[in-house]
């Protein structure tokens, strides 16, 4: 299926926003059938309000780095037993996994 950028109007603030072809492909991949009704700014504000946060505020979760053991925080809830790294170790692991022999 081929997608093209679409201009939509936010039902919250009335501003026009672009629903990109990439976003449409993501929606299709996830089985989502409805177009977004709110612009990204209003969606973020709505999500923050749902979580009881101030706009732009992020929730941080404490974790221990799987590589060096340093205590750090991440903006997501770790799941599925996957390793979580501090920023320094994450950069190091990403660089070594990007090198293909």
C-alpha cells in the first residue's frame, strides 16, 4: 500500500497538521484504522494530563545499568527482561552492534 502526506485539522485547537506517509504506514502496521483527530501538540498535552503531568514533563523510572551497574533513570518502563543501559554504556553498545564484520 502506498501512502502520501495528508493535511488534517485538529479537533482540539483547529490548527492544520500533516499526517505523514510514515505515520500512516505505522498506523497500518499496528492495525489502527482511524486518522488522528488531534495535532501532535494537543496529543502530547492530552497524554500529559492523563498521566497527571505538566506539559513537557516526563516520567523517569529508576534502573540499574546492565553493563556497569550504575543507577540511572529511563523514560520508559523496562519490560521482557531486556537489558537497560546508562547513557554511556548505551552509546558504547550501540556503536559496537552497528559495526558489522
